[in-house]
C-alpha cells in the first residue's frame, strides 16, 4: 500500500477511535472484540462452550457438559490471557463457567 494510503487509513482509524470514545462505546467495543476472539483464544475447547456476555471484567461462558466444564477450568487462566492479548488491553479478569441448559 502506498505511503499516502497508509496515512489515510491511520487517519481514518484515529477518527473512528475518537468517535467511539466520544460516544462512550469504547468499553462495549472491547467487550465485543473479546466475544469475537473466543474461538481463537479457546482453541479446540471453543466448540464445547460459547461466550454469553462480558460484565464487570468477567466473561460468562455456557459449557456443554460437566466434563467440558472441568476441562475449561484447567485452562481458563490461559484463555483469559489469550483473550486480553487479542484486544491489547486487560478487559477480562475471570471466566465464569455456566452449564448450558436446554434453553441456552
């Protein structure tokens, strides 16, 4: 990409970041990025659990079964670290694992 196009893209990114911040959406944007990063951060376990919501630094995750919940318990700190690395800032401090009921 030519240098002028790179500068234009960086300028546009700066404008978008400023608009998001001004609208008070920065935190929601980071939370959404965390949810979108789940599959990559959780690796093979992602197919057995799905992120529900981010609230107060905690990511709630619905887990398919008690067996998979146990497996996630073993690696949840590593997943938290990978999620925060993906967004470049600490958003999540804890995974909260929930049983995926018939209605979830």
